[in-house]
């Protein structure tokens, strides 16, 4: 089952359970996916990787919105929306996994250019890599 189909199925279940907040978030995710699909080619289905990218962009927008609001009711709503969105994102690699990927990449090449290594590590981690964590650990490793 594709990720988009899973979101649609979860939306149906949320409608049956009358979970209004969950329905709202899932509808927004499907809307973002359909909007992006229409911009590319309406007849071509998006791959799961492309859907994950769309969801992660939406997640980043929500995270930035948290900074715009003072502590209170709206921030609580955004936090609960983030929890639902997180369900559809792949789990991030742990710090130990990132260190292993950095070491494996550095053993495989003599190049010590940050940009080249960063790209290679992110490719090896796939969608589970968090750019901020990888960047910080790679800089620390290159600094030694």
C-alpha cells in the first residue's frame, strides 16, 4: 500500500471515528500531495519518496509556525498536529547510526571536503537522515 493510500485509508477511519482534528490534518496532507501532483503531472502518481518529501516540507512549516506563536492554545494545537504528521514520516536515524554512516563514508573515500561527504552520508542514510544532526557530527569529525 502506498503512503498516499495509507493516508486516505486513515482519513476514512478517522471519519468513521469522528476524530475531527485527525481528519483535518489528514485532509491537509492529502491536499498538499494533490497540489504537488497537479503541479508536476496530474495523471502520474507520486512515489512514496516524493510523498515523504511533501510531508516533511509540511512538517517543517508547522515547526516554523510554532516559533510564531507565544505559548498558549495555538501552540498546543500545532504540537498535536505535528504528532499526527510525524506518524507518516520515516523514523530518523539515531546518533550512533549517523556516526557509523560517517565513518563508513570516510573510509570509502580520501576526499575530506565537507560538502561532498555531507551529500554521501545523507544519501547513505536516505530519508532517515536529519541534516542538522549529520552536519554537526560531520563537522565535529572533520575538526578532529
